[in-house]
C-alpha cells in the first residue's frame, strides 16, 4: 500500500518557521491580479534599481564567459574584496583575510549553514524577540535549546542587558544579535555591544552579528560592529550581504566573516547544498564594494526622508504610535490601543485598505500588538498608506 502523503514528509519539517513577508507578498499579488491597487509595505527590499556600474560588471562578466562553477567559499577576488571592505568599514585592528570569508547566495542561506556548522541538538542558542524568522527556524530544526530575550520598546528596541546577563551561562553556545534590526529598526549602542562582548568572553560563547543593515544607518555617528571590540574578532561571526545596501535582493549574494577553522566547515555546508554562487553575480559584488559609493548614500538619504514622512504621518493617527527607527527600513508601530491581534489587523488592512504590511507577532511573541511597515516604498505610496490607515483603522471590527 502507498504511504500517505503526510508519512512521506520528514517530521523535522514541523520545526521549520517561515518568513511571513513572502506569504503576504503572494496574497498581495493575488489581489493585484484581480485588479486591486495594493500599497506594498510588506517586503524588506529597496524599491530602487541596482546601480548601473554593478549591473554592467555582471554583463561584462557574462560576456567574458564567466558561466561555470566556482569554489564553494566564493571566488578569491570577491573574498579578498570583502575582507578589505570589512576590515576598513568595521575598523578592525587585525585585518580580515580571504580565509575568514564565506560567500553564499544571500545572507539567509549562510545563516542556515553557520547554524548547521555549530549547533548540536540541545545546545543553548540565545537570540532576541522580535526577530528575523530565519535564526529560530534553523535553530529549532537543528533541535537547539532556544532562549529568546525580549527587545524592549521602552529601550528603543534594545535588550535589557541585566536580563541578558541572567539568561546566558557557561552552557550558552551562541548569541545572535542583529543591528540595525529587522523588524523594529532599532540599533544597539556601543555600550550594549561592550556588555555583550564582556559576557561572550566571560562565558566563552560565539556571537553571530547580523549586520546586513549596517549601511542603512541613520545615526550621526558611524556604525559600530561588535567584531571590532577587543577580544571579539575571532568569536564573532559577521553576517552581511548586498541585498539591502546595493538594492540587490534578487541577485542573491551574501557572505559571512568568521574564524578560518569555522569558515572551512561552513564552506563544506555550501559544498553540500548550493555548490557555489554564480560567477557573474560575484563579479557584480566586487563592483559594488570597489565602485563609487554615491548610490548607497543617495538611497540612504531617501530612506531617511521616507522614514521621517512615514513616522510623522503614523504618529498623527489616533491609536497608533511609532518610535523613530535608527536603521534598516522598517517601522514597527504599536497598535495595542486598537487591538492586540496584529495579524488580524494586518489581514484586514490588506483586504479592506489595500495596504500590505506584517503583523508584529510573526516575528515573535514580543512583537505582539505591533505592525511592521517597510518604508522601502515611494513617497506616493507612503502618503497613500497614511491616508488609508487614517480611513480604515477606525473601521477595524476588532
Ligand atoms: C536581518 C536579516 N538578515 C538577513 C536577511 C537575508 O537577506 P538576503 O538573504 O537577501 O541576503 C534579511 C532579509 O530580509 C534580514 O532582514
């Protein structure tokens, strides 16, 4: 007798999470196919085109016949370029080298491969809540023992460091941080990073620092990386990529920087999964990091203006309040005066108001009572979003 289709699926699949942005995007596209106008504030991707010099590097590479397999860790030229960029950008005392860098088709698969390389079942994995869903999905798939520390709106979406101190121990294998942060736009301050670094050294744990939004940063001072703090270079795994800074989400190019011994294991996971990243995409990455930086600055200036427009607008609407995000391109307003059921409100806004946004609880329990809006959208769409929120929020049946 044939097995039922349920029996054919591995039990471990039930431990996988999922990124709701892609699910809501699909629902929004289905509404658009029916002729509805939808304002896209759900997916975290710059609406700008990839800068021309980056596209040209990929085309030139294709025309030069770069159409074959490459090494699983990435081509040496790109890894060297990343090492040089990361050394300068993060002000590292000891430079990174090619051996520290592993390239992947996006930051997301490299997060999966890093966690696969370090987590045994039962290992203590500490992260924060709300969070980008990929960390907990991989950690729970790998059967780690997961601790989620809530981020506090009252601390501009940073940890309570005393709570972090209470929740880590000599058993902690790894702590994940993400600054600037998806979904709140919060940024860890240098004092936060110093305290986390001190705890990492005291308890001998690794830190995964997801710095994919490090170029989407609106403070007047420069971005601080935990990797550059004393004693942290080799116990920090920096995750970064090209999607957000260079408007390259669809190219699928990311990387991580770590101690060489670990880089070899992560490379083995690359080898076992996607083999390697397309050569012309890697050549485009070299052009992004070595070419003019004006486009990154231009896009960031516009993001900052859009942020101000969205947050100012939201804060004029009764029942909804929003902290000023200092990085990334997300607003995470509090809607508790209207409802706790953020997912129902997000669904109502999509079907009734034509606004695609995400319920905060899809990023973890501490996101309950919030919505996430991506302001990687035009001024026109931001204005339409505010006008529709004004009109439709009072109509939410609750
Ligand atoms: C915090 C964070 N890390 C990693 C990623 C993955 O980016 P990509 O796989 O496009 O490089 C994202 C994408 O939304 C993100 O928000």
